[in-house]
C-alpha cells in the first residue's frame, strides 16, 4: 500500500499484558493503524514514539496506513470498514469532535457509536505562525496586515473540519477580520504552504512547525491554549496577547471499530496507558511539543461527548460548515 510504513517486531519479547480474556489468539497478525495524517504529520510522529512499546507488549509488527483529508473522516471510514480486530485509528479533536459539527453530508457516521475511543494519550497546543520575514509579531499586527493586504488574507489547514480550520476561523472572528480558508491534505503540506508563501498564516499543531520556528524560518506568535504550554513556556498565549476567549487544545487517542471485543479494547488501553506512565516516553512527547494526557476507555468517551458539544457551539459561532 502506498505510503505504508512497517515496523518488524523483535523476537523473544515478553508481554506485560497477556492475551486478552476471551481472545487468546489476539493479536495473531500485524496491527494496522489508519491515520488521517501524511507521513511526518502529528499522528505519524506520535506513533513513531509509541511503536516500540506497542510491538514489545503486543508481540506483533505494526504498520501505518495514511488516509489524509476530510478532517479525519477518510481514516475513520476506513477503520470502520476494516472491522477485523486488528485495525485501529488515531482519533483526535478533528475526527471525533469538530468534523461531526461542521460536515453536513457525513451520512450516518457517529464517532462514539461507530468508532469509540480506546484511550487518550496526549494533547498539544496549536500555534499561530507566519513567515519570519514578515513584519508581524502580534495578533494585532497580523489583523492590520490582513486589512491592508486583503488578497493575502488566507490561512491553511490540515483539511476542512480540523482544529486548524476552526482555529483560523475563530481567530479571524475574534479579531474582526475576514480570512479565506485554504484546506490541504494534512498538517505537513499545510505548513509547507506557509513556508512557501502560498498562505499568510496557520494555526496548527506545535510538533510539526516547531523545527521551523527554531530554525528561524517561521515566527511563532502565540499558542492557542488558555495557559502557556509547558513545552513552550516562552511563547505567550493568544489570550495574553489580546485575542479574547481563545482556548484550543488538540487531543489524541486510539479508537477502534465498535464491534471490537471489549477484551481487546481493554488490553490495548492498558498497554497505551502503561506507555504514557514511562518517563522516557513522556519526555519524548514533550520534546515534540506535546503533553502526555492519558485517560482510560470510559472516561475518554465521556470526554469526547463533552468536546462534541463544545465544538458544535464554536462551529455555530464561527459559521463553519463543510459540504
């Protein structure tokens, strides 16, 4: 499969979590993780961090199947169709909270009914970025630049229905300006659009833009969360800088088709939660700008339900819809 990345499991590895109760043969073949990011996107980065622990504890190779676009809907649909006890997806704020609020034609897809969460593992802020050579250092300067250069008043997103899409619309609304949304197929190409000057700004996940901020190619103006990010304490929040009522945090977890036996869900959740308690793995998440934020199965699905209600209101206020 094009874009697939495969990891081979080492031999002779003891499993901390034994076979799932009632599922003694699981897993009996490689695990497939269908993700909504391109290679190099946030979900891909997170799986690179988790891959060794997953294969050690579960005793099988895993491969990543990128299905970018559609605010996570394409990856979600592929996971539901697979329904083979060995296919999972990285779910997130876009696939399970924002897309249901903005997509008008999503059929009968209900994230919590069709693709419920297994466990949450991390969260990260979005960061407002522009090219470093532009004379823009504050949200107010960006708003002034947009007013003075309406033809350049555009922003990129990882696709329609993502947190970068809603973040851009919310920023424009809060600052009283109009900006055109330009969707891409993944976080990495959306970032490249900023680097190449195809769009003016982007408000997206920190891990992908961080190397370019450190290199001086991009300028990070502010983070999207209400509090400063512990991984980037030197960057103020957009609220600190005068953008009212702006609090966006992207969260990530693993989801499984609803028909997946609970014994398998429990085993996978246990392995994931154990991994997030490992100081070395937690440190690697922080190195890329994310914060470990583990949550078990039932609590995670209750959290998703609350997030759906919250983002439905944000989408209504921002006037965000996708046909």
